[in-house]
């Protein structure tokens, strides 16, 4: 550990002084995350925030601070931030070194793939609950911690700029992915959310950002709240669907394993319908489009990051972002094939 490692920063937070065991959690692409354990039981989550990705950590943490009081219900487990000893919601040691401490949800687990239809339904239910609780939050108080995070036109411009400055060897390796991206983006260039209402969205509702009870697999809450800010509901819908109906890993190299499981899709929509009174008719009509837009958005971001030299996402090997984007594009094409089916199921269930 460095001088500002987990053990060194704990005295700055308002918690009892204990002999915690500190365990690295490798899940996640952005922040460095650690579990604090006491006698084998996890008590807190400690995170070193990625200042390169989150250039305005003050805004990000303020959004979380605004949102958390609303995310408290008998059917939604509340998470709390632990203040520093001087009453701040996070510890800022320098412009490049910030930490936060949060309560741990007991007997909980996150999963990278769905085990059964019950879990898919629970995922839909808890995402609907998250949005229904935040419907009361004042939208104007939330600022963009990452401007343009889910702005498709911005992601396309960034991709096109990256193409101009990429090393020839990277262009060669990425040739297939670039051709697929250009084909899909021609279909999506005219995407316009029109007059859909802006909501406070999670903006990163992939499956492993949902905590489930280890015992009965009941969904408890959403985690990784860094991207809470304004957005459109079909972003959260599409992002969840891409990781629920496709049980392959996000960087799966064997694209024949990319699937669209209809049973899991229908179960997810069933769960969402339990907490969907906040949705407008226009939003419901747009849901299926989100299932195509979001995997492509993630895919083109991963491809752009590869072209720029892997500066955003954590990678364990040089071409991992390339594998991610090809897998995500493969699911985008699956979603395209299932558009009519999704529209039929959504119309039926809503």
C-alpha cells in the first residue's frame, strides 16, 4: 500500500477505531474499492475515487448526497455515507487523491450474470423502485458530474476524433470493430429523445450494480452511484437489459455466446411493472430503443478508449477494450433483431 492507502486514510473518517481487515474488491472498471471486515464480516466499503474519470468529484458527491435520503423505503435498503472527522461527505487529500466511506449492506452480493427468472424480475422491481423514490427529488438540484455521459452524439464525435489520432497498428487491430461501429451508428445518428421527461437516473444500471440478498436473492438496492444525474429512463432500462438477457461476460471473445434470453427479458419487464406508475406513455414507447442504444454506447466508448490507448477503463490485457466493444456490438445486433418482439412484450405487459 502507498502512504495514502486504505489503512492510512481510515483515521480521517468518523468511525470507531478497530483492527479492520482490508480486502480488495476487483469488480468494477473505474474506482479502487475495498471492503473493511471485522471478524470476517464486512462492515464498510472504502473507495479511492478515480479523479481522471470524475473531473468534478465535488459535484458527483453532492449528487449522491442529495439522492441518498430519498433512497430509503421498506422495500429499498438505504446506504449511508460516513462523514470525515471534519464533517465532509468524502476525504479530499489532493486534486488527484479522494476517498469515500459507505455503509455495507449486510448479507448482500452482486452478480455478473443472472441465475434465474426470479433474479431478473427482482432486478426490474428494484430499478423501478429506485426511480419511483427519486421522482420526488428536485431535478434541478442535480448537476452533470460527467457532462454528456450518455450523449450519443458526443460519443460519436469522440470516436471520430480518436480515429484521426490513432496509431496505425491500433487502427489495423480495430478494423473489424470500426466497420461495425460505422454501420450501426448510421442507423442511430437520427436518434432524438424528443420531449421525453428528464429524470434523476442511475445511468449505469448493469446487473453487478444491483445488490441481492445472498439468502433469498431479493434485490436490495443499487450501488455505484457515481453517475446519478439527469437522464432518460430508457437509458437505465436498456443498460439493465443488456446485462440481464445476455449471460455472457462483457468482454466475451466467443461471440456465439452472446444471447438474448426472452424469458429473462419478460421477467425483468414483469418486475419493472411493479413500480412503473411514474412512467409516461411516451417513455414506455421508447423502452425498446434503449436496449439498442445503450450497448452500442458502451461499445463505442470501449472502442474509443482502445483507440486512445486504454486511458479510461481498467484493462488486464492490451486488447480487452477491443473485446468489450465487439461483444457489446454483437449484443446491439441481437437487440436490433428483437425490436419487434420487445415492443410487443412491452405493449402487452404495460
